[in-house]
């Protein structure tokens, strides 16, 4: 077993989590499944994008990826060995509807039926994400997310999955990271479908939120026990200095990147100051759109990797003395804690899950074949410590999904960046649990992990301050 040689009860200081805390791992369909054109699957925008010259580093594609489609049993066995209690996966829309709507592809449904059944047999809770960036190409050809009609097709897709999987899947995430879809896919063009138009990106953002609302209604229509959330990527912004202009720049960046999604979801309006700033670029809204978008959620998923430091002249690329991942993202666990506390105080939030958190670092393969990844292990440990501090400060955090279970296709960066707690040899597809994976396994088994005295004191201090506020 992955945690066979590790036990924590005798440690002088421990970071401990509640017995019902949900320990999970996350993946996304296009990044791991492969089988891009098998069993009736239609083409997705990422199939088209990755096959277009110059879009992905080293001309990599997700055609094979981790071959999870054919290695399902092996991957669930690894999850069980690690002790994963919940698995967040995404469903490929074009496996279910090759054209995005119309006739259902039963072979595609069968794959996810088997996945869910095997997870439950392994006592792993399924968390299904409806959309993790891989829109059916046929829908892109009618405008993709710029076309309001696609939000209705998305609701129909959600209804079909609810009907076929809802008896066993209780927890659903509608859309993963709408900011990335809108901005990186439609403003900068670095991701599929590769469009560069800010006005279009803002309309896409609105249609994504509308699709989320319609899908939420569709998922709940058949099953009163269904729990629905959305996964937002959140990067807290910090000013580069105490200068008023830097503070204002950081505040506006936060509004554009976070409040543009949080306010509609939890306050039923877009931030008025940013709406005014966008002027003629603002999206077209119809009556009742905001009521559809802002219906109550059962949980909020937060994907956290780093913060953004902003000056009046733009984003600061490097902070002296900070550690950076292979993605050139600053390692900032304390900002993670502040984010959770701040949004929990600003918004009336449902329970929170960390639906992604992890880091890309270079792994070292030892002479005995072990995967040494101390930097990743440290990253996970320090962020979990800060998650526990936030919980003691009153944040209703129910679970944590490490990103990612497997090394995988990292979008426009191809296979160069590794996030997994399980190493994948992309030549042989052999899986090997990394040192971070063994550590995570032990943390799950022991409901926590050893900590230094000062780390333990941070948690105790947060609890004391919360008690004083009461």
C-alpha cells in the first residue's frame, strides 16, 4: 500500500483534519483520456486546436494522453492504493453528443457508467464536472460560447447525464474555470478555440454563467438529492507597494478576474464599477438572466495555485526571494488562506471544496526508480496547513482535491509540465506513485500530518482569534 511505512500518532505536533473531511484528486477528460476519435466520440475544440500547427508546444496532442480510456481499471486501483476518498473527473461532451446535441452516443455514456460503477465499488465518491474546456467542435462552428443557444444545448447535455448517472453521482460541477475559458480561449487566444477579442470574451463569460445556471436547473430536475457547484479559478491580487495607484490597480484586477464571476453568482449582478469601465464591450443580457445565474449552490469549488502581484504598470512577474514553480507561478500558501477567509466574509457562501491545488515541478527519478518530488510535497503540505488555518478562522471547507492524480497533457504546454502525484512515462504509459503521492496517502490515512511547532501555533492562533470575535 502507498502509506505502508508512514504513521503519525507519535509526532509532537500534528495538523489534523475532521474525520469527515473529503480527501480527493482531480483530472480532466482531454488531459488524460486519449481515445480522441474512438467509439463514436466527436471532435472537440481541443482536438482541432492541438492538431493545428503552432498552437501546442512540441506539437503535442491529447490523442493518447495518459490513455485513461483504456487503463481505467489500473488508474482506479492506484486511487484505491493511495486512499483517495473522492475523484473529480470531467466528462467529454463530445463523447456523449458527437455534434454537441441531437443523438446520444451510447458508447460514450457506457464509459462513464463503468467509471462511476468502478469508483463506487472502490468506495471512492465521484465528483463529475460537466465542462472542462473541450467544447464539441460542431458547436464551435455555430459560434461556440459566443452563441447563446449553446447554453441551452449545455442544459440538455446536463439533463442526459443526470438521467443516466444521477442515481449514483450526487455531486456535480457545472463548469471549470470560466475565467480561463473566456480570457485565455477568447481574449488572448492561447487556448482553444484561439480567438483574440475582448468584447467576445465578455459575452462568452456571460453565456458560460448562463449555461451554469441552466445546467444547475437541469441537474436538479430529476433528483432532489443532487448537489451542484461550479469551480472558479481564484488568484488573490496584491499591490506591488503601498502606493495608491498600485492598490487601485490590484483592486481592479481582482474585480475583473474574480468579482466578475462571484458577484453574478452570489449577488445577482456584475460589479458596477467594472461594468462601467468596459463600456460598449459589456455583454448582452436578457431579462431573468441574473436570476438563472444566481440560484443557490450546494457548494463552491475553488481552484488555487498562486497569487497575482500588480502595480500601476501591470502584473509583476517576479518577486525577489519567492519560490516559483515550473509554470513560473509564485508559491504563496499564506495568500491561499487569506483568499478563503476574505471571500467567506464578503459573500454568503455555501460549503467550499478546493477542487484543484497543486504544482508543476521537475521530478527526480532515483536509481531505484522512485520519483523524488520534495518541492511538490512541500507545496501540498504548506497549502494544506493554510487550509486548516482558514478552517479554524471560520471557513466552511469540506474537502480538498489535489491537482492532479496523474501527470498529463498540460494544454498549450503539451507534456512538459508535470502536476501529478503519480508519474506517467509518456513513452510506455507506466504509472509510478511519487513521493508526494505516498505522503498524501499517509495524510489521508492519518487525517493529517506532522507539523513544526510554528505551523501548529498558526492554527491555534486562528482558532483563538475566531473565538474572540464571537
